């Protein structure tokens, strides 16, 4: 029983620590995100106007995966959709 409690505490502490480490490449930024938009198949596009400029949203199929990309004035990012 003691080992079950220790294992539960270990998993409760270690799992959140590794959650921030995105080793599976679920998020990409910059030039890599631009490549996904340019070389993938854009299936949907929308935009949002704000005081800071226009932000564009793209739904992209890239190598069999669906990505949600956002492109603003100084930042491009894509997030893997599951």
C-alpha cells in the first residue's frame, strides 16, 4: 500500500512537469509554422481585426495532420489538432 501512495505522488508531481515540455512538436512557431501554411492544404481561413492589426487563422492539412495556425504582424504559430 505504501508503494501505491508513493507511485501516486510521483505521477502527480512528474506528469505536470513534463506537460510543459513539448517534445511531440504539438506547437511550432516562426519559419516552421509558415512552412506548414505555405506547403499544406488550407481548408478554412478567417480573420480578426483588433487595435493591434489583423490576425489571420488558418485550418491546414499538412502531412496527414490537421493544424490550427494563426498569423499576426510579428508572430506565426501552428497548433496540432487532435
